[in-house]
C-alpha cells in the first residue's frame, strides 16, 4: 500500500490529474470490502452445498488475484482470522486449558449473547472455508498465486498432515478438514 501511495504521489507531482490520494485509499477499502464480503458468504450456512457456488467464486477470485496481487494478503488475512486451520495450523492446547481456551484456539465464534457457536455450526463453517481455500488453489489461471496457486494444494496438504499428532485419537476436526480440502482440491 505504501508503494502504491508513493506511485500516486509521484504521478500527482508530475501533473497527472487522473490520480488522487483518495483513489489509493478507495482501492484498499474496496479490496478489504470485497474480501470481507467473500468471507461472510463462504461462512454462510449451505455455502458450497448442492448449489455448487464455491468453484465459480474461487475461479473469479483467482482471476482477480492474477491481475491485482494486492488482494492476495488481504483475502488470506480474512480467512486466517476466522479459520486458523486454513493456515494450516492445529491448536496447541495446554493441559490446564479451559473449554473456552480450546474453542477459541479452534476458531469458534461467539454469538451476540456471548455463547460459542455449536460444534456442528463450527464444522460447517470450517468446511466451507477450507473448501474455498482448496477451490482457489485448484482454479485457473494456473499461474495465479492466491494461497500458493495450483502448487499450494500439495504444500498445504503436506503441512496439515505434518501438524497431526503421532498418537491416537486424532483431533476431531481432522476428518472434516481433510474431506473438505480433498473435495475442493480434486
């Protein structure tokens, strides 16, 4: 963003009246607004269900990211904020942690009453977000870099599997996350 501001300042100094500082701020605002709306949609109940709306949205995001690289870190930040498992990262819970500590580390969201979402709702939301990440990774154009692009899927899967403990039982979210990822990545 700072580089873009400097470029616009230079254009203004050189007499180019097409660009203003407000345009740079407006672009950043628009990118953030677009990403936040995508996250709201992806977390909605029924997303990527029988309507199959995940792949078309993922494809458009990959196409936009190929041309406008500034969307890449913003969308990643929005997804990682609501779904740490998408990094991929599994929570490291201390033995003396409370149930609230566990729910927070998983990325469970509190409702307006201060109660955590149900585990079923959490899984559905997580599956939607994970499948969107995988859908994006497997989308065209093949040279896009959103979430590592096409090559990012193998790296993500490798990192996720290496996060799993070498003991049994595996974390409850393991199967739903792997299913959502593999379904999306193909």
